[in-house]
C-alpha cells in the first residue's frame, strides 16, 4: 500500500495545481481589531487564517483559539479587548511557508504538523495556500489508480 509514497513521479510533482489562490482565501490585516478577525473566522468557518499587510505581505496567522486566549484575564473574559487590541498584538508569527515551485514531498512533510501552508513569492508576498485536504486528495487519487 505505501509503495505509493515511494512513487517518484508523485513526490517530485510540483504543488501548483493544488493551490487555493489568494482571492479565495479568507484573511485579515495586521491592524484589524480582534473583533473584526473573530467575525471573519466565525463567518468563514475556518479555525485559522493568514494575516497580511496592505501590500499583501504575509506576517502571521490568527486563530479563534489565539483570540479567545488573549481575552482571558485572571478571573474574567475581558471582552473589551476585542476592540482595544489588534491582530498584530496577538497573532502567531512562526508560520510555515513554501514557494510555489516546492515539491509534493516537501508539502507532504510539512502537512504532518500544519493543516495548511502559506505560499509566498520571493518577496514574501502572499500568493495562495496549500491545505492538508488537497494533499490527502492527491495521495488518495494515486492510491486508487
Ligand atoms: O468552509 C469550508 N468549506 C469546505 N469545503 N471545507 C471546510 C470548510 N471549513 C472547514 N472545512 C474542512 C476542510 O476539510 O475542515 C478542515 C479543517 O478546517 P480548518 O483548517 O480547521 O478551518 C478543512 O481542511 P483543509 O481544507 O485541509 O483546510 C485546512 C486549513 O486551511 C483550515 C483553515 O485553517 C485553512 N483554510 C482552508 N481553506 C481556507 C483556509 N483559510 C482561509 N481561507 C480558505 N479558503
């Protein structure tokens, strides 16, 4: 069964055809209030989304759990922080990124620990995402060939 993962044709494949382009990816901007970010996350249904600046440079990820965690005071949930804090104050900055010409093998390895990866160009501009779902879909396709 796992012969598929030794298939050089699959492993050397470029990821381009699997990517979700930037215009279809829910995202927020660095200076958005947490309230706006929470709204985008809840309405889109995603757990975590990319954080960009006004020039589309990738700076991090924001998630529902990061936002909720940032609202916790010692005894109360401090809801006013939703308006007083911005995305840049709390976002995760250690973000896995890949280039558009990365191989499938590299993406598969990264997908073990990351539900999605951001694809950036040589200037750090956000281009697209690669999800664990599309990686698994391709593996499944090869398994059933
Ligand atoms: O709105 C959804 N539509 C579809 N078709 N599937 C969804 C949706 N929301 C969740 N899912 C499914 C996907 O299989 O649940 C998985 C986990 O979602 P997540 O992580 O925890 O919100 C989804 O798996 P996936 O497609 O491999 O996506 C992995 C992660 O990539 C998601 C989310 O953090 C991010 N993501 C995916 N598509 C995105 C996106 N972020 C922003 N915009 C998008 N279009």
